C-alpha cells in the first residue's frame, strides 16, 4: 500500500503548535514510507475565512521545511462534489431529506431535556415519504446512522475505541441551502485524495465514528486512524496564551530555529529510546506510529530553549546570519553588508556560545555591523566618561601595535592597566568594550578588536572620546 497522509488546517487563525506537530507527524510518516504528504485548506467557513491565515499556514509549513506533494487543495472549491455524494446517498437509501423547521427542532430538544434523554433529532423524517413534505420548505439531508449495536475503531495511537450506536444521531450532511457540512466534506476529500492514514488530534476522535458512517454508506475503504493526544501547558492544563507563545509564527519571531522547534515538537509525544537530538534525516528514518504516546504532553519552554541553543551551536555561520537578518534590521536598524558578514563570521563561535535564540545572536553581534556614528547605551556612556585617560592611553598604544591579534590587544590592555588601573584588567577592558561596541555586554573585547582590525578599533575609540 502506498502511504498517503494529509494536513487539513482551517484558515481561521494562526498556525498553532499543536497543528504544526500534527503536520510534522504526517509529513514524517509519509516520507519514511516513500508516500505522499498532502495539504488541504478546509476553507468552507467563509464567514471566518482569512487570507492572512492561509498565508500563515503556508509560511509556517515552508519555515518548518515540511514540503508537501502536488498542489494544496481548497475544500471550498469542491463543494459541488460534496453535494453530489450526499445526493448519491439519498438515492441509495443511505440518507434522507428532513423537512423539520427550526421551531420543531427546538421543541424536540426541550422535550428531550425535560425527559432527561439525549437531545438528538428524533428521526421523524427517516422513513417518511417526501410526498408528505410541507410546501415551501427547503430540506436538509441527514445520514441514516445505524440504530443498533456498536462501532469499534482500531486506532493506531489510542487502541480499540468503541461507541454504541445509540450515541450517534442522524446528523446533517447537506444544509438546506445546498452547502455540505464539515463531516461530509472531510470524508469525500479524504477519499478522493486517496488518504490512507489520518493522524490528527484526539479532539477529533468522536468525529471518526460519524465519518465512518459516511464511508460505510458509500462502500468506501476506511482509512487507518491515529488520534494524537493534545499538548498541555507546563501546569498540565490546556495550552493557552497565558502559558506563552502558541503559534509557529510567534516562535519564529522569538528567534527560534525551525530545526529546534521541529525537533522539540517531534519529542513532544513521540520517542525513540533516549534520543533527544533528532535531526530531520534521522526523524524520517526512525518515525513510527507505535511510539506515539497516549497521554497529553506538557510544553516545556526551558527544554525548547536548550534545544535551540544546541542547534545554534551546530549551525553554520551563513545559516545563522541569514536566519537572523530580520532581527538585525528590526531591532538595530542594520542591513548586513559583506564587511559585517565577514566580521560576524570570524566571531561566530563565541557568538554561538552566548546565544540561546537568534534575537540574542543578533543583539550580541550587532556591534560588528555598526558604522560610525553609532549610539551608546547609558552604562557605556558612564564607562567612557569615567575612563577617558584609560581610553586615550589605549588609543595611543593600539595605534602603534604591530601584532593586532586578540592576544596582542590583551597585552596592551594589561600594560595600560598596570600604569593607570592598579593592574586591574577589567578597568581597562570595560571602557574599551563600551567605546568599541556602544554597550557594556559583548563577546571577548580582545577578539572583537582583532576582528575589527586596528583602523576600525582606533576610529571607534576616537569617536567615543568625542562624546560629551
């Protein structure tokens, strides 16, 4: 059997990390078995439809590196096909027209409530002849749900799950205006797309029993289902805004690498022994359905940050710089030219060790990309004001230095410290850092000066001395 999975988001809001994990699992399962990973936009709810949300979905998939096969499908564009299937079921006696008015349905529900019975539709039109229909009423189409017995789903994650048929109603598959309901559209699309495995959140488990009625009515093969436990917050409650970032876009904006988020989401409900660091190629090789957990997973922000720090350390300089360009621009107003890229690349190893996110990376590396004139923060201004003699001595000595390496700069600083700062290197390194970077926090200032070179380092010290 050729494996076909699908990711069918509704474009009504941001791409939640729970949806992202579902997409990832479907992608990995299809890729491991050489199958297809398809995308369908479930856009039949036109009142809540958002083109911005559609864009966020595709941007999120692209950022995560989840390439899908073929063209993405629009469910809205297939509504005629869905309605056609509903009419086929009516013709085959598997569904029927219901002419109940809203008032009748309300009265039905109130009566059931008063009797303590399920508030299901009472099936009054299930076996009636349409010739009895009242004039001028546009009917809905309802499925004929089984009346006796039960249905068991062999869920590849949850195990055997059984629902008694008395818990299933004759639900609507086609509205009175001729538009299909979600239940019908999903089944028809999954069948027409050749979907073999449906991996989705366990909040859809109850829908599976209703959807199976449609598969059976049409004589279609039922896909294999796997319902994934939901993601909870660190406190065990439903993951919500109060816990922190929820959408894929938010994590991108917070400076996380897609490799880190994907690795984290993979381990959030699936395991491969004690492996924590699982790059994409290994994820495809190892992913299976047997090791998806049944219990909700708790989102651990500290673990995600730790993974992100790991992937930053493993990344190439080019990848980090390209991934963080937006943060240089948005936070510091800097566009990275060739010279800035060269400097950051030379200092990248220490920058990696100091960064858990791309935002931190950009903040730490920004001074390499600045040009005179640049701003000084308040602490840097204070350091410069308090240490003018030290900076003047440094400028004179560095201008004459032949060995402008990190060690050579450090030796000059030690000499100046011996003369003017009671031998305390920090009292020389700190004002040098403030002058050269505009801040009091940076990677090794000796290495930074060596990377900037003698001309730029001395120019920055002169510029600092001209301030106030």
